[in-house]
């Protein structure tokens, strides 16, 4: 490819998407004698969503990761070791 020589990050970057499944747990708080933020239709239950992530490899076996979890968290950061 012609751009491969000009974009050195391309070989070190891994973008991925995938499905995720979990159980959502919500909570409420009391405020002025009433329950603040209570919406019974949205608290608790199994969820099935997608996520998108990216890995940047410093070496062929060590990378840093960032994922947007679409409701299972805001953004996850981490270190990836490839064996």
C-alpha cells in the first residue's frame, strides 16, 4: 500500500468492535421525602450492547487499550499482554 510507508502508527494500532452482555443494577436516593431518579422501567435487568475499542502496541507483546462500553461503564483503560 502506498500509505503504509507514510503512516507508521498503522501497524501498531488495532481497532475492534464486539458484543457485550451484563446485568445492569441501578439505585435510588431519598430527597425531600420522595425517591429521586426513580424510573422503574430502566433499573436493573440484563443488557446486551456493543462496544468499540482500540489497542496501541508499544512492542509486539505489550499494548495499552481504551474501550467505550456503551453503558457497562464509561471508558475502560488498560494494559494488554500478548502471549
